[in-house]
C-alpha cells in the first residue's frame, strides 16, 4: 500500500513537472517568435536607412564632383 502511494505521488509530481516544462516551452517559443519578428523589423529598418544613406552619399558625390569640376575649370 505504501509503495503504491509513494508511486502515485511520484507519478503526480512527474506529471506536474511535465506540464510546467510544457508551459515553459510554449513561453520560450512565443518569445523566440517575437524576437524573430523584431529581428526582421530591425533588419528591414537598417536596410532602409542604408539605402537612404547611400542615396544621400551619391547625391553628395555628384554635387562635389560638379564643384570640383568648376574649381578646376
């Protein structure tokens, strides 16, 4: 009888631990999904900023090229 009671208690604790770990897994998976979405947003924003910077840089080079041409001429 005592062994059955100990076994049942142990079984219950194991099932509780499994349920707890399953919840933790779900929370971690949700956090990973959120972080992946954030990563994509950051990459997209960075790419847009780089494109804007490159456009500004190209415009500056054109202006400076013209200025240098005028100075040399």
